C-alpha cells in the first residue's frame, strides 16, 4: 500500500506496480475440488475486463448500486474491485429489486430476476467456464468478459468519499474500506509483503470480506480463500495451511 491509496482500486494498482507476479488470490472449493491461483497481474487483468464490461456494455455509472448475489469466491473478489474501479456501489447480498444492476451466482437467479436493470449471471464453475445453457434474461459473464479490453480507464475519476461498498447493511466509502483494511491487516497479523492469510469466512460480513480480500491486498500479502471448507477434516485443513505456506488464518 502507498500513502496515496484512497480506494480499493488504488490498492490494486499499487500491488501491480510493486510485484505483479506474486500470488494474490488462491481459491479452493472443497465441494468440487477446484483450486485456482491468480497472480496480481492475472487478477488485475480480470478486474480490468470486468470493469470494461460494467462501464461499457452494462452502462454502469458512478453511484449506481450493483447487488452482488455471490458467495466468497475469486470471481466475487474480481467484481468487488471492478466496482471500485468504475465507482459503482457493490452491495453484497443486497436486494436486487432496489439495485440498478444485479450480478448473480447460479443459486440466486430467481431472486435476481427482481432487478429491473441489467442482470449478469456467473456459473461459478471451475476455470470460470460458462453456463451449459445461458439463463434466460441474463448476460453470461463467462461469455462476455473474455472479449473486453485488458486496460481500464474510468470515464470520470472515482471519489474516495463516495459510497463504495455495502456489507451486512453497513455502507462504506472507498476511503473507509481502505482504512478498515489497513486496520484489519494489523489485527490479523498480516506483517507486510509475503504474509499469506487463509480464510474460511463468507463474504456476508465485513469480517469475512476484509479478511478474504481487502486486508491482504492492503498489506501487500495474499489470501487463500476456502469455500465449503466444512468438507475437510482438521487434518486436511492443517495440511493445506502448511502446503500453502499460510502465515495466519481467519476462521
């Protein structure tokens, strides 16, 4: 993190400038056996493509609210940083009926249909592949995002004081997200570059999304994000902690 970082998107830019090749997000889904590791550069590329989709094809504008009906997942992390890049408000688990756009996983498509704006569906399948049959009334993210540009520039600068994130009903500006992330990094024992946190928390609370994305990003570290970790026994989880060279955990 640099002292000039005022938004989550700033944190990602600083991470990219410092060490683009290091791991940033390693994702496990223990219900499917999936493991995906994204370097800072690869993650930033996904964010740029998603932000271009959001700002261009979906016509999202700063201040719009995007209901993210998504679990703790590497693609959710991408959407959170893409929203920050455009200046729209990412509302985790928010009411789609009151949102300007909705982004839904496969388990919440029925609820997402309440949104009158653009609707995007994520299959959340291994390797980010598309739905076998696109859900009616939705843009299939995996179909549309590959063709988007690898670089992103917002139409207007993002205001750090503007609302950026809603989680568990609490609204935070971009600057407040960064401030909380820095504080959490200290509290979670993320001691700078090389720190590696394993999180089994969901993204439905600040404690979950802070540990599962923002705090490691602010610290210059990385996160091992585990979904469905209840499928593992303690011995298997301990083995993962050792093999992934985890330095601290959030469970």
